[in-house]
């Protein structure tokens, strides 16, 4: 019975490890997407400010 219990525990540990690696990969991808979207949004705001000559982000500057 002890052997089966050890195998079951090892299997569960392996499954958790695979999930963690998959989750870490997904989180890294999401973080990269957020950085890209943030950069894009910043660019859009700067271009709109230039075009409209209005301080859209309230940073005290019109770019």
C-alpha cells in the first residue's frame, strides 16, 4: 500500500509542477502583452495630443 501511495503523491507533484510551468508561461505572455498595449496606448495619447494640442493625460505637457 505504501508503494501505491508514494506513486500517487509523485504523480500529483508532477502534475502540479507542469501546471506551474504552464501558468508561469501564460503569465509571462500576458505581462508581455500588457507592456505592448501600454506602449501602444502611450503612443496613441502622444499623437492625439500633438494633433489636438490638448493635454489628454494631465501630465502638464502637450507632446
